């Protein structure tokens, strides 16, 4: 049975790998948190050092590409959170020489991989937003609806959001909202566009075993903002933080 027409039958065991186009899903990130735990945050200084090292948009994009490849492997096969990222990319992936951020290789273990993804992707999207470019151009346009102003005769959503932002820690909320957009909103249907953004975000956290929103956020976030305005809300936080 080992031979067919005189040729040996070779069985190849090919590991299941999530390729980059499939990385952005809540299930992928939940798998990482389950299989490579604990996932911990990089310090503010470490995040700043990594972003400062990647001076050009192309360097940032190249590094994020490699991080997405690593996330795909870890989501499928898991790993020890205590393994140094440098050792993992060198021994398992053979990509140390091409990895753009030497600071990331210096600071990170596999337990930092989602924080590293967050650091790079949020920075890249912030840069695009501040340059008046669209960081979510592959998202269904139904989720790119603007916030309303008082002058438009509806709810003063921008005013309400600005009052809300004055009372919270901006960076964690910005990062949380970004992951929610990329891993959850990205996969919603147009019929979900009118769901309240706050309720949908809370459901996302609950379904994926993540920490609940701080009570101040749950109490004061504008209830009129919907999922269709998720990207506009994220951009408003970016500009508010910048100013």
C-alpha cells in the first residue's frame, strides 16, 4: 500500500496556519489568549520605543505584516508565553533578519504578541487618520457613517462624545475600540449597523472573555452612537487625543 504505480506514497503533515487575511477575527484573538497565556501589555515606554524606531510608514507596515504572520501561527499552534520573540522568529519562523523592529525583539515575549500588534496597528491607523486618509478602507462602507452635529438637526453626537472623552483614559479606550472594529465590526452584516455601539462592544467583550468596560464608560458613553459610526467614533478619539 506504500507504493502506487511503482512510486512511494509520501504523506506530508502540513500544519494548519491562519493566513494574514484571516487574522482579524475575534476567534483568532481569543485563540491567542487561550493558547498563549497570559497576554500582557507592553509598557508605555516600550511601545514608544518601538514606534519611534519604525520611522517610515513602510517600516511600520512591514513589521505589522510579520506580526500578523506570527499571530496566524500562534492562533493555530499556540506557544509558551515566556518564550522570547527573538528566539521564536529565529528558530521557528527563520525570519529574524527581516524583522524590522529590533526593539520589539529586545522587549517582547510571545505573551506580548497582541500588545505588539495593537501598538503597531493603532500607530499606523493614527498616522493615516491624522493625514486625512482612511485607515479602514477595506471595511464595509455602511460602518463608515459620520457622527451627527447639532447643526444637522439631530443628536449632538460629537459634543456628547467630547464630553465623554474628557472623563476617561484615552489610550486604552482607543486601543480597545480599534481591536473591536478590526475583529468584530469587520465581520458584521449591514443589518447590524443600527445596533447601539456601546451594547455591541460590551457583548463583544463578554463573548470573548475580556474585561468589562469601566463603569464610567458604560454610564457616560453616548447611547445614540451606533455600530455604523464605530469608525467615525475612533477617528474622533484620535483627533481629540492629538489636540
